[in-house]
């Protein structure tokens, strides 16, 4: 299948986010997938980082970006676990202030 393609501009990513992507890449390679999807995942994180005024994209930006999407798998998973996405988002925002 070949190597999983990684984003070109990783210099803006925090160490934790780069580690997250590395683990995701390893998982994709084990499953013989050619990419880490969905494609817009990092764009969402970038938008969240810009909105928050961060100089780099962190894992919290990724999480907050995902929580800000209304109809996604992560929201469905949280609902099934009786976890409020709004409450989780609020707590994450408080922790990074």
C-alpha cells in the first residue's frame, strides 16, 4: 500500500499533536489505509487555534474543533455515554485559559 501521507506543514503543530498524528499514522499503516481521515480534521483544528489566538495547533484545538461540529461521530459517541458535548467543551476551554 505504501506510506501514509502526513500533512506538509507540521511545524505549527504542538509536540502533543505531532505525537497524536504519529500514532494515527501508525494505525493507518497497520490497517493498510493510505491516509489519515477525514481530510478536514486538521483544518478544523487550525480554525480553532486561530479563533483562540494560539501560535500553534494543539490537541486541545483538535478536540474543541471536533466538539464544535454538530453531527459527527464523536458527538454520537459522547451522547451514547451520556456526556454533554457542550459541558465537555466548556471544561476544556476553562482548562486552557
